[in-house]
């Protein structure tokens, strides 16, 4: 249900206290001390590593440095693109930047990949929270410096935060909406202050922002117009590159932070290279030939039938699975509710009923995938079965304003008969469309204004055309004028960022501890109108907004679980996303020339930072 802006403040005023009462007995961050310097932060005050820890447990300080890691990234951020690039500024909305540009930049704090939400200082030697928890003072390490040897100071940090709030990518700028000050208190002391309207855990979302050199950027455009790397201070710097073809990152040999506990035993390759392929088959052939050394396989057909080539049979290439991270992760289709024809939940449900996952999984995916049902799949935040008393206490406050289905068993997609054209489900889809006011006019359905019900699915890779064509055919069978539009990588990125689509696929990770800022970017009404946000369906619902805000105020992990499960129930009942599928494993193949520590971290798997080049192994397979 949509609420007018004028009702929002009044609605929160009269319902907020009642909704919060079952859960929120004290402020979040209550276990985090104030007015004392801290070496780390976590959402609920618990840290695994003490102030004097030598290195992260998953790091490998005994491992050698050296070698080249040429790989095909499986994830990317902001305006990054794995098919092409035309800018080296990864932190603005426009343009297409290469993945892993973030490796070049240091941040105030870095995540621990074996904890769900902990951060430890790198540029920041310590952080001090004010008594009201709205102001954060960082003591910076005086030895920090940029790649040109110039010192990194509090002025650079203040400049960076103010710049990103004003001109940064929306996924960086939106969490800074309540920032009221980013200021240098001295050469090595920086203060970040918020209005009091921010989430208690907003600080966790912004301390990992890149820091730029004020001197190198002041007076220059901060945009995507140039293929010129920004001066940075991190473990890598941009090396050779050719737009649209490849980019190399060179390890900084005299990197200022390489012996700090948060960096020791990480980022060990001398060079990291990414080649760009417009075609998946070309990318796979490059791997088979040994031009690319590591790839994660996302095409089930290839995983099931394509890994039978000489290098693998001889043992030069290893094919194996690694467990997926314990984070909220979702892949689905977004129907763009900024377009009137998709605002009715019955229309969205009808479209979902036309997707036969069981048939698709058997015929295209070799049974390797599981059906997604939730944005919080594979975590404790996923709602299951009937709501608990605590969840129901939250949801009851919204009865009449949320779908009734949110108050019952958690909504899950129906299981088809596996035929590819389940008559029962397609008949139900046609009934829902009829109820929603769509009537047959010739081959297709129209509304009372004579407008045809059209759905254009926007893709950027031929593989999605093949996999979803049966789904499109089912849509057409019930009277929807459905089609697939394949675009080049740059055009796709631009239309995605500006919400210029009917339906689009998207994979989204909400982390091991979903924060209010992350949830806002994906589900809150204020993100629905911000180009580049992750709210692709255009969800604008006051109940959803309030549940997101309550999640940001949860005082314990148990309270956060209850609130996010309630949110999950509402989102699934609204049918804002059509869930697709997921794999519980990373399917990885690599040339056997690397070392790595097992088990991998539970919450992140950046192979380029964790693995290292093993010269003896490389010699054994002729790759030294």
C-alpha cells in the first residue's frame, strides 16, 4: 500500500511507540563504550580480536608475495562493470568502472571477514564515540601516506566525506544524508557528526568509504569523464590498462600499512589483472587456454558438462566447490512499480506464477540450484512458517495497511508440476489479471484505458535470453505482451541506474548483519526516487519504511532477527521481487598454481586478497 508523504510523520507519531515497545528496551550500540578510544566497532559491541592482535586468523603472514593473479570477478560495486569500462572513477553514478578499484584506497576501518559485523581501524588508530553517540572522533595514524609519498591527513578525510555526500554514488551518498559535519580537528584527528536522525549503526556503513587526496582533486571535476586514476593510498595502484580490454593493479611494494594487523598476510599478489569479455564463451575459452587463472562458474551447463578439457584431466586445473558465505543474499527479478501497470500486487503475482523454476532447474541448471524465496535467504533473518509472537506483535500494528498474507505463513512461490507450462498455475495467473482489471483484446490483455499489458525484460547477456525464454513464452500464453531486450553493457548500466526498465534481474547482498542504511537503499521509499539505488522495484510503503527504521534501532541480534523477519514477511507478501534461485556453494575452477588457507572466512571470500602465488606449483604445471 502507498501512503502520501503528508501522512508519514503523523503515522509514525501515533504508531511508533506501540510498535517499538515489544522489542526496543535500550538503544543499539548500548554495549559500546563512549568517551574512550576504541580499536574496533561492531553492531552489538562484541569483538573477536583484542587491541594487540597480530593479524586476522584467516590471513597468511607466512605466505610469499609475488606472481600475477588473472581472474574473472564474481561481484562488483557501485558503477563497476565486468563487461567493459570507460572510467577509472568507481565512486560516482555515471560511467562504467572496472571491478576492484576499491583495492587502491584505504579507509578509516576495515571489516573482519570472520565476524558478522566487526570493523577494525586502519587509517584510524582509534575511534571515540561521544556520549550521545552522534559524533565520532578518529585518531589517524601519522604514518599514513598516499602513493606519491604525500602524507594522508585529517583534511583529506574530511574532504573525502564531504565530496562523497555531495557527488558520490548514491549508495555512498545516501547513508551520509544525516551527516552534519566532517571536519579535521588537527593534522591527525578527524570528526564525523550526525544529526541524531541517523541509524545507531550508520557509522558501520560509512567508516569503510575511500579516502582521496584533497590536493590532487581540489578544483577538479569528480566525475567519470576521464580515464585517469585517482591518487590513492591502498595496497594496490592502477598499472597498465586498455579501456574495454583489460586493467592491471600493481601491488605497492612500500605500502605504508602492510605490517599493520589488519593488513598483515593479505594482498600478496604482485599483480592482479582483469580481462574483459563481452561473451561468456570467450571468457571460458580464455580460462581453458590458461590466459585467465581463476573463475567462478555461474553457468550450470558449463559446470555440469564443460569442464572436461586436457588441462583439467591432467590435473593442471582444479575444479571444486567452496561454501557460500553466511550473509543475506538474493537474486530475483524486479518489476518496476514506477510504471503504473506493475503497481498492483495481483499483476506481480500473476507474472511470478508464469516462472516454472522446477522445469528451469532441471532443463537448464542440471538441478544445481535451489529456489530463492526471501531477500534474506540462507540466514536467520529469513522468515519461516507462521510468525512468532514477537513478529506478530510488530505486524499487528500494520494490519489493514500490509497484505493480509504477511500475517500468516511466510509467502513462498508455488511448486510447479515441472512441465514448463503448469496449467493450474497459468490459469491462476490469468484469474489474478482479470481481477486486476485486464481484459482480453485479441491476443493480448488490455485495461479499461485500452493500454496493453506489456513486459520487457532487460538483459545484457545472451545466457539470460536462453534461460528465460520459456518464462516469456508463458507470459505471452496468458495474454501479456512479453519480450526480451538485450543491451550492450554500457547502455544496460545507464538504464538500470535511471530505472528505465520494465523488468530486470539483480543480485543483492544485504550482509551478515543487515543495517538500516543497507535496508533503506534496497527497500525504503526515499531510495525509490534516487537514481542508482538498489530499490529497483520502486518499493514505497510506509509500513516497510517503519520496519526498516526499527531494524536500525534493534538493541541486540535477537531483536534485529525478529524485526527483519517481520520485514521479510511484508516484502514477500507485497511481491516486490520475483525470487529466482541460489547456490549454497561457490563453483570455482583455477589453475593449480596458488596457495590458500582453509577454511575460508564465513562472511566474505575475496580470493585476490586471501590467496597467494605458489612458485613450485606453477613450475609443476608449466606456469612459472
